[in-house]
């Protein structure tokens, strides 16, 4: 197979994944695209939304389309860190054997992550940042590709939850919002529920193909210096906004850069344009913006800050 044929085959993979997911998930195109972009950017996603808005199903269907190992962790207040990472089993002879936790998978669904304590939430930090876990001083590498898809119901309406810390939430590349479907889409869901619940999706890619795609995007998609400057200017504007108490971290800029690069690839280009940056600005930045108390009282939101920023910061000409 020639290099051109290999390239064409790789370009088809994201579309195949999205098409397979769309067989079951009605609408929610932005969420589906966001998860695929995060996977190919080596990021993790937090899906937030009301109960029954397909957050868990989206993660399950997505995992099925890329093959590999999928594990689900249902978080509760009594979930322990060892329930996630694993633990040692000791025998009467003094020997020990490591029992892997569900974190040892390609796709890990952290369901209702804000139902568990901060101590248990923190068990994901090393895994999400370094793709490894350390148990009793011994480090274990996680499978590749590795991705955490976490779900949570909004804190404002959920009882008995533990908000994610700034450190934890900053590990998520995107925060995606799963809202109620429009009436026409809801009619389609209800009418086809038996078909949907059978999860009639096929594997559209393999973990090996995903790793090839990740490498290809890193090596072949060109990002001009003006695009990098544009990303930095956007983030700097948000940080200096008078209504912002805590702005996006450096990780936000890195993730926005990776997201734009991956989206350019999915769009069929080998170079990034400003619109690629804009496409995932809200998903990348809003959960990293903490407003001043007086701004919240006035009804200002992180989304409005990002919207203002996109209109204010000069867009480079490519």
C-alpha cells in the first residue's frame, strides 16, 4: 500500500467512527465530534448534563466503535482509590499479586464522577496526566490509546455530590454539554428505542489505527506561528478579563492547539486555520474560567466571556 493510500485510509477513520456512533445516538453531533477529537488529541472529556440525556450511552457506543478494552466505573460515595487503580493480594506465604483495577483499559467511563469523594477522584490524576498508576511504589503503564470519559449531573441540581477541584477539572481537555433533545429528535428516539438499545454498531477502527492517526496528526498537520499566537492571545484576554478571578491554565492553550490540529485533519486539511481554533474554544475554556462573585451575581457566565473574547481578539489571516 502506497503512502497516499495509507493517508486516504487514515482520513476515513474519524468519519467511520462518527457515522457508526450516529446510528445509535440521535443528534448530539458536537458531543460526538468532541469525543473523537479528544481521542485523537490524547485528551479526556467530561460530559455534563441532565439525567437521561445519553451521557453514558454515548461513551459506551464510542468505545465499541474503536475496539480495545472498555471499563466502566460507577462512582459512589464509598468508592475507594484502590477500586479504580487496583491493589495487591497477599498470600499466606508472603507472596503478593497485583490485581488490576478498571483503570487498565483503553476507554474508561467514569460514570457520575462527582458522586465520589475528592480522595477517590484524585486517584485518576496520575492516570490522566501520565498514563500510568503507582501502587505501593511500583509504577504500571496503562494501555494505549488511553482515554477517560467522565459524566456528571450539574452541581446546581444534583444532591450529595463532590465538586471536582480545579486541578482535577483541568485534566479534562473538553467539557461537553448534553442537553435535552429537540422534540423531533426525541420522537425519533422513542420510536426507535428497541433498535437503539440493541447497540447495532460495528467496530470502525482499531487501537492500532488510533495510534497511527495520533502520530500522523502530530507529524503532518502544519500549525503556523500566527495560529499559536492567536491561541495565546485568546487565553491571555480571558485571564485579564475584569470579571475573571481565575483564568485558563497553560494546559488550556496546549489542548486548544491539539484540538485545532486534529479538527483540521478531520476536516480534510493538512494545516490549521483560525476557525479550527474557534470550533473548540468553548469546550476547552469554559470549565477553566472561575468568575468573580460580583460577576456571577450579575448573571455573567464563562460562556459569555469566551464569546466576547472571540469577537474581540484579532484573527490572523492565513
